[in-house]
C-alpha cells in the first residue's frame, strides 16, 4: 500500500514544482518595466482610498464554524458508509441518531439566524 | 485487443528485464504516470477553453474563434503564448512569497485530482483506498490558495473577493461530500475504480439516485465558481475577485486551474454517478472504457458550459441560503434514505426502484418548498412597492 | 531504508514549519505555516499506513480548522498592520529552560521508557474495520461525539452572534 503513496508522493512533488518552474522559465521571455503607476493597487481606476483593510464581518466566521461541525460529521460518515453493507440494521439506526442530532444543530443554527447573509 | 492491462504487464516485464530493483521501478513508473497525466490534463484544458468559447458563441448566435487553425483550435495556444509574454506586474506592498505561491498552489490542488480518476478498467493513476475523500481533501488546499491570493494582493477588493469565494467554497463542500457519500454506501468502497466497477450492468448510481446526482452537479458548479454561482467574476461586483492583481502567466495558472477543475469535477460526476468507464461490451473490448468515459464526461462538461451561457447568476445571499437550507437537508435525508433502502429485505433491482422513487419524492418536496418560499418573497416585494405620491 | 530517509525529511519539514509558526512575526504567515505543519503530520500518518487518518487530517484540520483560524485572525483588528515580535524580555531564560527540559524529556523517552514493539502488520482493510468499530465496539463515543458537536455549535453560536435584544 505504501507503494501507491510513493506514486502519490512523486506526483505531488512534480505537480507542485511544475507551475513554479514554468513561471521561472517564462520570466526570461517577459519585459519588466515597473513604474509606480502600474504597480499601484487596483481600485476601479481610481486612487486607493484608505488602508488596505476591510471590515471583516462576523458572518464569514459563523459560516466557517458551521462548516467545521459538518466537516467533522462527514469524516465520521465515510468509514460507516464503506462498512455499511457488511453491518446489520443497528448501523442504520446509530447513524440515523448521529445525523439526527446534527440535523438538530442545523435547525438550531437556522432558527438563530446564523445562516442569513447580510 | 488493445488491453491496457496487457500493456502494463509488458512494461513491467521490460523494466524488470533491465535488471533494476523494485524501488527504481516504482520511481520510473511514478514519473511516467505523472508525465502522462500532466500531459493529458494540460492538453484537455486547451481543448476545453476552445470548447467553452465556441459553445458560448453558438448559443449567442455568433461564430467564436475561427481564424487560427481549423475551426479556431489553435486560438488557445495563441492566448497562452500571449499570456506568457505579458509583463508580470506585482502591486506595491504585496507579500511577495505568498503572492507568488498562490497561483501555483491553486493549480497544484487541482492537478492532484488527476491521480484518482479511472479512465478505463484498470486505467487509473493510483487506485487509493480513500479515493473519494482524497478528492475532497484536495479541495481544501484550493481554499487555502484562494485565501493566500486574496490576502497577499494588498487590495481591498481582492481580500473581500477571497472571503466571499471561501465562504462559497465551504458552503458547497458539504452538499458535495454528502452527495459523494451515497454512491459509497451503495458500492461499499471508496476506491474510485471500485465505484466504477460497482455500476456494471446498467445500475448507474445517477439513475438510481437522480436527486443526489442533481445535488452533486449543483455543488460542483459552485465549487468550480461557475454560473450561476460565479458572482466573483461579475464585472459589476468585485471585478475579478481574488485574482485582480494577477497578470500574465500567474493569471493563466488561475485560469487553467478553473478549466482543469471543470474537467475533473465532470470526471468525478461521471465516475460516481454515470458509471465511469462502464458501458456495453466493455469487458470484452477494454479499449471501449476510455471512450465511454470520454463521451460521458464531455456531455457533462457541455452541460456546464451551456449552463454558463444560458442562466443569470444568483446573489450571494441566495446562494448561501440555497446551500445550507436546501442542499444540506436534502443531502442528509437522501443519505439516510439510501442507507435505509439498502437494508430492505428485497432484491437489488427492487431496491433501486424504491430508491429512485424516494429520490423523486424528495426532489418534488424540495421544489415545492422552494416554490412556496419564492412565492412568499414575491408577495413581500409586491406589498412594499407603493405608487409614487402625486403632487397636487 | 528509503522509508527512513522519507521519514526524516517529512519530520524535518513538519518540525521546521512548527518552528516558523511560533517565531514568525506576521500572524497570517504563521497560520500558513500551521497549514504546512498539518500537511506534514498527514504525511507522517501515511508513512504509518493510516491513510484514512491522513486524509481526515487534511480534510478537517486544513480544510476547516485552519480556515477558521485564519478567519479568526482576520477578525482581530491589528492583523494587517501589526508586525510585532513574538519575543519578550525573558526570551533568553525561557529559551535555556525549554532546551534543558527538552533534552531531559528526550533522554527519558529514548532511554528510560520500555516502548512495546509489535510485529503485527497493519490490516489491509482499515477503513471498513474502522466503520465497523464505530458502530460496534465504540458506539457510545460515536454518539457522544455527535452530542459534543451539537453542543459546540450551540455554544459557538451563542457567543459569536450579535446580541439583538
């Protein structure tokens, strides 16, 4: 089994290096004449107003939070799914309880307005 | 006939005949597989970009690229060359290292997916035991690349675009993963080749579970940031989202990653829901496997492209609401339904029919709920529109 | 022998990333090094033939938790401008103390502990066994885990959302 991961490892290293190597090679083909106007930050054609910092709304964080909960649930879901055909009825009942509790979590988040995007 | 497995056996005996140890053989095989997959991936992307432009053009009643090469096929190569020779403008105060890393990482995350797609019976890069989860895991690396791109550009709009993109990608990852869990339940394995094999005899999971297939297609559209979920590219929104400040080849890598993602998400849909390389006579004539795979994947890609040319885009709040309030509950119900039906004491064929009926019922219920919600929204807007007071 | 070499490289990569997490001045870059540390840990799991754990590590830690950490970093105001040094006045004494403690622990772990070694091979069908164990032998922790997730969500929602009363 480790042999498959050896292939994954080799592929990973080559695929990771490939874009950067190409970028480096191509950099010799390019002109490079930086001037302050070209380098300035893009703001729809105007001069930038204010610092580069945006009001990060808590909304994004809440979505990431709900995502963490469901991501962990999904990680539990997959081994059960693979072993499912060999198990008895109790596997279904137990997973139904598991998913039911997490559906409860979703309903709670829904009712509390976490899933609204302002 | 042209059995890929026999070719593989011949290659292995050839290498062993050269007297190399097994470690070197693995290394050589790995490099050969890498080169083949990367070559396939990149050339398909060139073809796909051409296809997108031609298809969108025909839908809009115009011709599309037709000057360079027959039917404009060389157009993409010309565009790639142009992008390569453009000047690389790095904005002031951008974080150099992460700014340069982001496009490469974005492409890397998508390239990794090529490893686990079964192109034919036995024709797969690596048949990992955790094939399906590997796909999802590589998606999370793409999320990191988007965040890096947005943050290091030193640009308000790039940052904002990156947050929204990540919120979208996260929200649609759950329905996608739930949709991929159902075929795993029916097939009993996470290996991609195993999933394709389990759909022999016409028992395509997409036909047995159409609602799950639809959920996957919608989630894939969103993961790929295509219409109707592509507000990041909307010129009236945040211009170009998190890749505003990228020019030249770096932008080309993002662009390439986009189309490679399209190819791969369509391939995954084919493998999980449309039987992958399965088709009539594939056992006797193995070379038909890749042909079936190619046809099915092209159909799905054409569907994605037609969708882009036809539909308007959703607002971000509609999109998030759709993911969490419609797709996730539907996904959970359907996974439990698939599991419950699989435990019924009837034969497999009858189980498939029952599962199909359950899927259709859930789909109708969901559509009904959406319809009712939309009608309520329409009522609300109608009430709030008051006639302008006239001057008297 | 190749395995040893790969293990050393991966461990060095993980340890270096972990070191950069705590010493880098910029919080966002620290978070990115945290991501590479998680990746190194996933590679270590693969070397131990625990492939499901490796992919779960990437999926949950990098996909969800690292994103959450980065979002939390962005929520704090001074992130973009603040480039403070992570060292304070007692840095040198703390450094000496931790190196001594580290060497002591290494000595104990390497020479004093009787690590039980088994010759058992990893079973070929780990994921299926894991699934069967989750609903068989370990069903109570499995269900408690879902209650824990529910509690985590409720708690986080209560803390994170604005008071609208």
